[in-house]
C-alpha cells in the first residue's frame, strides 16, 4: 500500500513532482486517515503563494525544497491507537494532497477533535480541527461535494461581511469586489445581497471580460464591469474595495482614481499572484486573515451562535451554488497536476467545482 502525494517546489510553484511513499505507521495515541476526496480551488493557490508568510507549508511538512499544499476535504479513520477515536469515523477537515494522514487527536468531543502533533502547534487552530460528519447538522449527502469547495471560502466571506458591517462599511456607499467570479467573492456578494435592504450598499463586481455574463447571471451584483472599464464606469463615490485578485497595480491605480472617496481596501486573496507590484504602500489597505477573525468571533459570539449563523447562511449559498457550479471530478494525480498548473495560470472556469477523488 502506497501513499501518493503531489509535491510543489516551494520557491518555484510551477515545478511539481508526484511522490510515492510508504503509508505511515501510527503510534499510541495516533490515528490514520485515508483521504477520500478534497476540493481544488484558487484558495489552494493562495495557500501556495502565501506558504512561507502565513506558514501554510508547515501543516504537512515535506523534505525541502518541496512542500505539500493543504486542501479541505473528507477522510475516514482506517487505523486507530486512540481509545476515543474509532476506526470508520468520517471527518471533514484540513488534509494534504496525499492519500493518507497521521494525526494525534486531542480536545475530543462529540463534534470532533484537533491534531496536537508538535509541528502543528502554534498554527491557526481553525486549520487543525477535524469535525465528525455524523455530528455536523449542516451536512447532507446531496451537498457533500459542494462542502469542501464552498465551506472554506464561505467562512472567509461570512467573516469579512461581518467585519465590514461592524465597521459600518467605513461609511462607504459602494462595495467593490475584485475577481468577482471567484467563489469567495460570490459568497461575499451573496451575503451583501442578502442583507442589502438593511445595509443599503451598492454591490459592484470587477471581473475579466470573459466572465461578465456568468457574474451577471448570479444576480448578486448591482453592477458588473470588466477590469479595464472601471475608470469610466465606476461611480466616484465613497468606496470600500474587497480584493480577491491581488492585482496590486490596479489597486494602486484605483486608489489614485478614487482619491478621498476610497475608504478601505481589504486584501483577501491572490488569484493574480504574478502581479508585479507589492502590497506595501497601497492606500488604506489591510490584510484580512480569516483565522484570526474566526477566533475573535468564537470568543465574542460563542461557538454555538457563530456556527449556527455561519451554517445557516452557508447552506443557503450552497443551494444557490448547486444551480451555478457543476461538480467536476478529478480522478488521477496526472489530471490533478495539470489542473493545478492551469489554476496557477488563472485558467479557471468559474462554473466548475473540482473534487479530487483520491484512489
């Protein structure tokens, strides 16, 4: 039995390698997951691009110069030397692009457990938690393949929406979302659209010209425009920009264009990771790190309230997503390798959701 992994060169993201190793042996207090399936989205490209800065390479270490990109998906416990975790337990959580994962469960309760392996200590706790599928009230078999595609992205969008709302949207009249066809942007647009009557904010999407029709079809945005058209089409009024693209040259130019009308830039993702200019010096810009905001919400709202509100909105958005996004299976490491490189080049069809079926 072999453990198949996709390795990424940490300083040259285009260099990849397929690796076969022995399935890890487990020690007392450990369990072994068989990774069943996981999503591949542009979110994973952000993990690779930010691997050093935000420590994403540290979750599933490989021998330098190689790294393993984390993914969200499902795994089943196939071996256990922990008295409180049974073989056959199925969980949703953070996995490597591999066939197996050995963890050391801790903080076990009816809903899940965390991994206390030494190399994961000090990393964002939200990434170390494995939730039991059988105990998840938001889980339904008919939406299973949408969960690893939507849930991680939706959590970010849910948190950024509530951050903006608590900041009274920085007194802005319009909220501009870049990379408006990306699933994270769509999730935020969903939240803004759902609460539009109370918030009274115009929702504007910036996207590539080829994706305009798709973005308009979602009906979440009040206005959709191509990136190159914003100088003539974007209203010069008080504005918050939520950036999922990382198009830093464009953000700088938009800051100049809007002048005092620009109230805030929230930096979320990096779909255009090849942008030549750095983020430093962008006007009124701050990085939004979702795990930190998640911890704050759990502390201020409580875990039960936070999860109830999050899951209620997420299930509704997944219902919408089933009409917008077609599940596309990825059934081999060769196909995964090709798809990863396509995503690295931004060649992503927003109407497809990719689920890797691990053999």
